[in-house]
């Protein structure tokens, strides 16, 4: 059994609210029996080095962790602080967890809210999946399918067809993970489950819940997804992490 905790959109901005919510979720996950943690982007709110310094502390648990950038991140500071690296190339990484591989691709376009997997990232994904002997999960920040939520659909992945082409060449992909929409959502993409991790910093709402142009609920508690895979079936449980109340 492989169990993956999926966190997204911490938007660390140096202020106490985002820090507390991210700490609350990560402290909770630290106490769980999971095999790995994935964080699908928008780690920092402004892509600033001091935001990543805070994020590095908070996102460190006893579990192996893999992190990709989102549209609020900046590759340079992201690499320098979180990965001890340099450069502005897409941040594409793989984490092997027992027989399973977790591939996180960089769908960010520097300076833009919408996403795209560039040629180098698509080639990396294609080659890494080919080199993966067992089952694989593919994650990225931007969602590749419509979520029936006009605001986030307008800033989603711009080249889902290119991703579908790559995924279609490999039979070992179990599911696709994303963030960006700040909502615990489940849909499909390219015949696979597409599971969206809830936003730690806030919750994105649908037009059926809010009339706002950018419909966001700030008062809902932060959450995460728990993906459980037995080699055949994937089951996802979504959890919120409310404040501890003393009894
Ligand atoms: Fe976000």
C-alpha cells in the first residue's frame, strides 16, 4: 500500500495567517502514517526568497516530500531555497516511493497565471515515464480539465492536448494530481482520474456557491488529500484540519 498526502497552495506570504494554516496542516501530516508528501505549487505568494525560507521550515516533515512550482512561485528563489540549486529552467522532479513513482512537472509560465507544459517538460515527462518500471502518478500545479468554475478554468493548463498525447503513450500512469483551484475536486483527464488538492490558504468556490468574480472562501479550514493506492485501486480521501479545540 502506498499512501500519499497531497498539499497545495500554501501561499506563504510572511504573514501569520498563511504560516499558521500551513503549519497546522503539515504538523497534522507529520503525525500520519504516509509514505510521501506532494505539494502541488503556489508555495510562496510572491515568489520571494524570505517566503521560501519560511516554507522550507514548514514543509519539512519526517516524510519524503516533493514540491513543484505554481504561478505564484518564482523558479530562481524556489530552486535556491527549497532545492539548493540554481537556474530558471522548469522544475521537473521524480520521487520513487517503493514500487511507485511520483512525477511532478512544472506547469508555470513565469509572470503568467495560466499554465503550460513547455517542450522540455513534455520531453522529460515522456522519457521519465518510459524509464519508470512500475506505476506512476503525474502531478502539476495547473488543472488540465475544466472544473466548471469559470475563474480557474480561465487560468488553467493551456495545452492539455500535449499532456494527453504524452500520457496516452504510457500505460503505467494511474492518475493526475493538481492544485491551483484551491478546491477539493475530482474529475477525469485523458481517461484518468484528475484529483485536485484543496488550497491550504483558502477555498475556491463554484458559481453555484458565490456571485463573486473570484469566488473564494477564506473562513473554511485548510485541507489536504490522502491518496491510497494498493497497486490496483486508487482511493482519495479529503480532509480538513480545523483548529484544535480543547475539551
Ligand atoms: Fe494558488
